């Protein structure tokens, strides 16, 4: 697999934490970032991210309103029935 160098900008806190992990695990920043990107891409391929349509958003809002009114059943209630 060919590789291509890229440049990214990270907040100072991220770089500090990355450097601590790099030191602890005796790995380069690139290795750690490469692994993080690989994991991110793998998850994206497994679970497609799709925007909810208007009907789904309306259902979500309706569900939230019902929860706020206390109209819901917990998993424990369902399994104890």
C-alpha cells in the first residue's frame, strides 16, 4: 500500500495527550493517528450515517415529548412482565 503524507492541525490538548500515549506505548504520532483514522473509517463503513428524513424527525420529537410527560416503559418493566 502506498502512503501519502498529509498535514493536520490539532488543539494543543490533543497533541499533549498524543505525545503521552506515544511515549508510553513507544510508538510514533503517525502510528497512533493512522490507527485512529483506520478505526474511524472501519466504523463508518459498518454503520452508515444517514440524515433523518422529516417523518423520522417528527417521530423523534413526538417520542421526546412523550418521555418528558413520563409516558414510557423501561426495559426493566418490559422484561419483568
